[in-house]
């Protein structure tokens, strides 16, 4: 909503990175965010620089002209993408999925939607961990999963079947465990675990929400100040 360069950089420098440093995940956050942003960043730069119309041509590459306006648009987009990736990455590195989903359920989210959200958040890490265990077991049996690229690709096929089958088995076991715990029981559940929520956190969330509403309204009405 803020746009430009100054707004996203201020969010990264004064909100996201200090929080990451306090949480002790700054290095991992920057590394993961760069890796996640890189594929989209390459496409954004190529498309914006060489296809966006502009009056200031920097250089030409065949039939395509690289314009200063395209470079400026690509730069603003990259800064926004990095702000988005770092904020999402900070949330993922510092928030325990079960606590997050449980608090959503406490605030009124349906238990079924809460379970779907939890399963979605835990799917990729659980599958990666399961694949690592299966790969170690396969190597213990003599399977070559290291070395050349060809050997690595050949070693992937024996892992696919066990990973998929174990995932399906886990889904069935989790479904049975949920039914034993009366997951399908109608009515509101009384949760015994409550995440601490200080007055400071409430004030900060309310201030951020108010700032977002103000930014949206001023953007729609055209009164938002122009930032570099």
C-alpha cells in the first residue's frame, strides 16, 4: 500500500530485521527470503526492464529496449517482494504452527478449518523430514543418492513411492486419532491452552490495523502522500 522505495525499506529496516535479530533468525531469514524471491525477481526484472514503455532508453538488446522507467518499476517491485518474503519468512521462523492454529480456533475459527490450516503448514516440513529418514534408510541398504547429478536423479525414484505411501498412512492414522478425540463432535470446544497476549501486543496490533485502514482509504481517495 505504501509503494515506492522508502516505505518497504523502512518496514524491512525498522520492523522486520530488528524483530529477526531479537529472535535470533536474522541470518536464516535473509537467506531464505533471497532464495524465495530470486525466481520471481529474475522474471520481474526481465519483463519490466525490457517491455515497460518509457521515454528514456538505456540500451537495446535486439528488438527490446531497456528503459529507465522499466528499471525503476522493477526496483520498486523487488523491494516490495523482499518486504513480503521477509515478513512471511519471519512469521514462519518464529511462529509454532500448532500454537497459531490453536489460537485461531480460540478466536472462533472452525475446528475443521483449523485442522486444514495446520495440515497445510506442516505438510512440507513433515514431507522433507520423512524424505530424509527414508533416504538415510535407502543409503543404509546400498542405494547411491550422492555424487553426480545422474546418480542423484536416479536415487530420487526409489524415494517417491515410500514418501507418498507413508504420507497417506499418516493421514489415515491422524484421522483415526482425531475421531478418537471427538474431533467431529458438534458445538464449540473448550480449549485448555491459551497463548499469552500482553497489552503491548494488543496495542501494537490495533495500531498496525489502523495504519492499514488509513493507507487503504487514502490510496482509494487519492490523498496518500507520494513517497520516493
